[in-house]
C-alpha cells in the first residue's frame, strides 16, 4: 500500500473528523495511548487512516506507521476496535522504545447502493437516513438523479448496466438493492453487479432484488444460464427481497428491505419457510458466530 501523508497539526485531526462526519466518510482513528522509553510521538498523538490507505496526521512515520496502516485496514474491514503494541527496537523503528496505539473505526456507516431511482429507490433514501448507511443511487435516466444533486448524503451514478461494471465499487461491508423499472433491466444490472464482484474478488454481504416470486424465478434462471459461478452466487442473493410485513407502499417496502438487510449485515439468523425464503427474524435474536 502506498502511504501518502498529509502533515497536519493535532487540532486539524478534529477538523478532519468533523468533515468526515458531515460527509459520511469512513476511516480509522489511531491514537497513541501509552509510550515507554524513546518514541517518535507522545501519548495522545492521533492519525486518521482513510479507506484508500492515505493518512491525515502522523504517529511517527516509518515502518511503525506502515504497520499501523496495515492493521487499520483490518479494523476498517471488520468494524472492530483494536489495540496494537509496537516494539520500535525490533525492526519497526530506531527509537528503541514501545508504543501502544488504539485503532477505532469512524462512523461505522456502510454503503447502501440502490439501483433504480424510482418510487422505491427514493423511499429507500428517505426511510434510511437515520440508519448507519450512506446511499448511492444508480439509474440510467439523468432526470431521476437530478433531484439528488447537491444532497451531500447521497451519491449518484448515472450508468447503464454495461457502464456499471467500471463504475461500481464493491464493498465487503455494504449492501446492494436492485429496484429498477423492469425485470429485464434488473437482470442486466444484476449480471453487471456480479461481474463487478468477480473483478474485485469481493462480495456484497447483502444483495437483494425487488419483485414478485415469478420475477425472481425468471431472473434466477437467466443469471444461472451465464455459468456455474453465477449459479453458486445466486444461492446467497435475497430474492424476492424484504421481510414479509404486508408491505404495500414504497416506504413500507423500504422498511421491509432494511429489516432484512440489517439482519443479514448484523449476522442475525433469519426465520425461513419450507422453501428457504426469509420470512422474518426471531424476536429474541441469535447471531451467527463470527468467522475470521
């Protein structure tokens, strides 16, 4: 990973964090919590590691900082805090002392990509504003994306299915919902999303397709015809998406989708019917064991 450092005064770290909070940017905050003997930075020194590996601030530079950035990527991916001890006498520096640093993920928001900026797509953003997601709306019609221009909480991508492969960033922490205007377009967008996953060698933990059971069967059949790797992936696609809460309006549909997405992302074992379709989550939830 290439390290690109932006020298910054300590008070500037808090300005960076405030900006990140305002614009829904994720990252990892690193704080020196304990030092022994000679170290390059004092206790309380801070640094922000951004998702692309760039940093704001510094905890000393060199190999020790590179090691911290490496660990920060794991903290970012797993969304869990971490304490790391650095021995500067064993290949991580020349000072000879020790540093303990605390790494914590910032914001904990995850990307939620909605393909289709129609009634349900708009409702997803409006209903989900208070949830730990930041939204990316995708549509091939610029007039459906124009109302969101200037809204810092929503990113828009204008793309056809063919264009989406190069524009879609696959996140191992986020969610993707297919809710375009017809099942043919949903099929093409889904194929593009799966191609983007394979290119990134990563998967969306939650990938759902909106629609009826008959629509789901048609899309499933067409995607599986593309090859065995597509067939295997379709086993974990939520389709039809959404918990059965009797939803009718776009806002109610959005609520049902968020309920299912949150259960999947939090590792709550859902309730399924005899056909394997998710129909709800237990009142007293049980979580799947985390795998490292």
